[in-house]
């Protein structure tokens, strides 16, 4: 968090960063699956990332509603 970022701005930035990471990891898992690799552990980890992102989005929504 920089000195001039509000909590809402921090949450927005973190959600955007997490969305990019999850998208990238999902593509990597899909690519590994196409090559026939066992993606069991990767899928489980991706599921944790997606759950975390969902929680981050929920927090962002709460912050946004406080601003209104």
C-alpha cells in the first residue's frame, strides 16, 4: 500500500493482480493437461487460488458499498 492509496484502491489493485495470476495459472494447468501431465495437485492448488480470489472480490464489494 502506498501512502496515497485508499483501502478501496488497495483492494482493487490486489484483486486485479490476483485475477491475472489465476488466469495465468489456469492456462498453465490447461496446457499441462493437454500434454498429458497429471494435473491433480495443480488443479487443487488452482482451486485454492480461485477461492481466495472469490473472497477478495467479496471484500472488495463490501468496501465499494461503504463508499456509496
